[in-house]
């Protein structure tokens, strides 16, 4: 079991800088756009604008229910609170690369459109690394269930170092209620069905949840720009190349 020092919280503007480094050498989560762009990269970017853009992407769904990332927090040897794990997730419409991978398997159900876990990383210094990852993934699924999401998928790769690809080891998903839904050992698709019944964030009732106490002619207020509700529950148009599996 994971250590009793663990706690979990959605990423925000203050905790964004605390996202720990992933296992892949040279990669940096604060500038990675690998999943958000078909031509994206995991390597650290020197662009001053890259961190702000990444943060805006993670927070793009915050007005509807919450951000697209969660941190696992632990306590170091000096008693300080430190981030020890990171998970990135969101509707598949937010991650074109995930859709290209998913399109490889036409047997997967189109409805309900899944949310996807693209990144699951825990610092190697944790001796209970796998348990921390499982606890973090469980917390992510609880959060998505709260949001009313009923299908979650992930696309771990089978390689020598299973932590090197950003989704982390397939074994973590198997231990956390996910089942192999399609694919083979090298490029599997893992899927978990959630209840969705425990949702306390109702998409259709979003405006009523946020009504000002004194309603008047100014209500309803215009929603800020960002993802539309329907984007969270449907498959987006199919993107075009490049193919993340390589040319065949």
C-alpha cells in the first residue's frame, strides 16, 4: 500500500511549477505538448511562452469542472511537502495524439466518448512507486466519476522501461480497475467504466450551480471562451498525420 503521507490535489497556477520531472531524460512536463499536438514534443522547451501555454491548456476546462491534471504530494526526509507524482488527463478532444492512437482500433466504442489519462508518473526515489501510482490513478478516477465521466482510457506502451513513456506501466492500470480493451502488448488500450452516478458537477445544470444570488436582467452571464460542454462528451473529427506508431 502507498504511504500514509500521500495526498492528492488538482493542479493549479500555484502548484504547476511543482510537477516533478518525468522518467524520460530531457522531458519536462511544464512545456510538453506531445499529447496536445500531433507534432508535439516531450523535450524541455526554451521558449518563455511554453510554460504559460501548457498551464492554459491544463486549466482550459477549469470553468466547467476542474483542471486536467492532478498531483500526488508526499513528505520528504526533512518533513517538507513535495510533489511525488503527476497525472494528466482530459477529454479526448483535448489530446489529438490520443485520438490517432485510438483510431487504430475501430472496435472501441464511440459512445460514450472517453476521457483519457495521458500521463502517469511517480518519482523513482519512492520505494513504493507502483503503489503511489495506483493511488494517484485511483484518485483521478474518483475525480472523473465526480465530474460525471463514465469511460476512461489510457494507452501505455510495452517497452524495456515501462516508466519511460508518459502513461506509465500497464500494470498500474490493471491494478486499478482498467481492462485491456483493444490492441496487443506493444500498443494496448486500457479502459475503465465509471459509475458517473456520484457526480456532483452536473454539466446540464452548470449555470444553475453558478447563478449569482441576485438574479436580474444580466443573467445568464456569457460563458468565458474555452471548451464547450459537448466537446467533453463526443469524439472530435479525426486528425491527420503524423502517425504516432510510425510509418508502416
